[in-house]
DNA sequence: TTAAGAATAT
DNA sequence: GATATTCTTA
């Protein structure tokens, strides 16, 4: 990777605000040199800023080392030193980045697996430019999760329809349009995944920040909205905090009733898994 | 209409 | 168990 001077970085930040999708930093992981090169060229053509690596370990090391150096990761399913899904999992666990999976075939099971592991998207090789042009949307989704439109109409699941009051649409005429997917596979198009916010992991750091906020506000006056503001962590939602606050208060109650000294320990120990 | 907090669901 | 989502209430 090229080291960049302050000027360049500044330029990129400007770009990030003005013409947002340009200059997006993308890490591409694929063991096939040809694919890698092609992909790199295509990404460049889309005005992105690709970095290529050929194995998972290097990818991880780069991601971990400089924090927040990338906006998006694209990885092949088959990479030598690690299962692509494993890599996906790790990235999702350790960092807050959208990941796009890549594969040569569109086997439903594989795609499914990608989705289940939290891939933002799944593309089938060969990837075309027009598919890449739009991948910035995943970054945008990540940064602004509020804009997520719940398109959960992908199964024949009996959608539990509440009587009159449940209608969220503002339009009076409620058209329940189900986009028919008559073309289940056009070859080499990207199969769009359900975009789902990653489950929040309350690391010790995050929890400490939470505590800090609570201390500042005062436990009794602490409400999710205020805590959210004070914490100022962009990927957290009010609901996330509400949930955690609920758990925290429950925990406090326990501690108060039976104050066995190790209750505190127990609370903290549940955060020692990672970070 | 929004948000808190309890109750459930995953 | 942890976190998300739904439900009820204010």
C-alpha cells in the first residue's frame, strides 16, 4: 500500500463528503491472481481505491493494524489459508465493516451461507463493472443504518399481519407489492442479500463508555436517548442501548438483593471474550 | 408521534 | 446468556 501524504488524505476526506462513493477504500481478497488483477482494474474504473491481498491472514493483519483504513472488504469464498466464511465471520466480529462475498458459482447453499454469516452482498464471478458501481451502497448502509428499508419479503413465511393498526405505510392505498422474482438466475448477476445490521457486541470498552455516560447522567435519570448522545458511537441505536440498559439495570438489581462480592466479577467476565 | 421500559423472541 | 424486537404505556 502506498503511504499517502497529508494532502492526499485530505483530498480523500473531501471526496468522501462531496462525491462520496469515490475513493472508497476497498480490500480485495482472492488467491487467484487473474481475478485479483481484473477486480482491481474494475474497481479503479469505478473510482474506488482498491488494495489487493491473496490470503486471509494478510488481509486480517492489514485490517487489524491500521484501524479504519478500509471502508469495505470483498473476499472470495475460496481462499487458501482460511475459509472465506471464517474470514467473513472474523471481520464481522472484530471490525465494523461491510463484506461482500465472491464466488464462481451461484450455488444457493453457498449464497445462503454467506448471508447467514452476515455478508452484505454476494457476487458471482465474473463480476462486471456495473455490479461494482453500486457497491458503495453497502458502505452507506453501514454508516447510516437508519436508512435501511425493511425488505423482509423474501420467503413464503406467513407474515403475521396485525389487524387494522399495523399498517406502516403512509399511503392510504396500501399496495402490498411483491416483486416477483421470475428470473431466479441470470448468470453472473449479483444476488442481493438481506442487509442486516450486525449484532452489537458489548465489549469492555463499549461497556465502559456506556458506564461513563451513565455516571455522567446519573443512573436514575439515564434513558437510552441521552446515553446514546453521550456515547456518540455511530453504529449504536437507541434500541441497542435500551436493551443494554435493561440488562444492566437487571444486573444491578441482582447485585443489590444478594450482594455476593463476585457479582461484579461475573458481569465483567462476560466481556472478556474479545477485545 | 416519540420514546421508555417491560416482556418476549431469537 | 446476550442482544434484538415487540408490546404497552406515558
